[in-house]
C-alpha cells in the first residue's frame, strides 16, 4: 500500500488507434500493455477537430473535458451529448461507433478505459475549499490534480503541480490532499479502478 507521484514528465505519448492524433498515456494495467491487452488504461488527448472516435471492442470508456470549450458526441442511434469542463464524467461503451464535433477550438480530454470482465472504474470530479482525506476503496486510486497541491500519507509528503497525478495503491491506503495556496479551491479528478478478473 503506497502513495506515489506520476509527474507529467512520466506520461507516455503514443498515436491514437485510428491514427488521427496523439494520446498521452498516464497509467495502464498491466504496465506497458498495448491497446489490445490492457485491463484498464488512463490517458488524455488533445482533440484538434471533428471526426470519428476510435472503436475499442469489449471496452467501457469514461470521458471528461480538461481544457477547451466543448465537444459534442454523436453516438449512432442515440441523442447528442455535449461535454464541457463543467460537465460530469460521461461513461459510454467504447465499441459504440460515434462522431465527435469540436466547434470552438481544440479540447483536451481525460479518458478512462476498462476491459469488460477484467476491470471496472468510477470517475468523479471533486472541488473543495478544505483538504480532502481519501481512504482507498479500490485496488488503484488515481487523482489527476487541477491545483498545485501537497499530499500526505503517513510520514510521506509529496509536492505536486496541476496536471500531475497521484496514485494510491491498495484498498485501505489513505492520504490527505491540500491546495498549496489556501485561497485557491482544491480541484481534482478521482479515478477509482478495480480489477475484476484474472488472465
């Protein structure tokens, strides 16, 4: 059980599955797994313009807007969904073909993908004026920071900046996260990941 920092310098860039852009991988399980072998994968991408989303068979996906104006998702046979930085995380099956419209300039999104029968995830956005205390309820908990923070777990203190990710491993692991500047609201995306199957 441990708390570790994944700095932005540790993110890994790779091409989209459909070749239409670049994604930045933050973490995956198993570590280093390719697109056809991961159980779960957390990444972010800059979407420059409109076009189709990559299709991932057997994968569930959750999307959040980190920066930019808005993106409009148009799943086949369903109503349109407009996502902005203020929208809650949006979950959908990644094997559903859909088009995305970016109307007011590029956006940066956060993607959380899990393989059905192997893993599941819950994503939430937290904003507060007080330090946030976490006890891990999942196998892995990732916190994508939107504020410069310091995190404390036992005798360990980690200093992190907006855009970095904190990783808490093990159910029952705990930490407290505070904004460095007490006058600035603390903001982060909380990504809880459970392993539900074995190879």
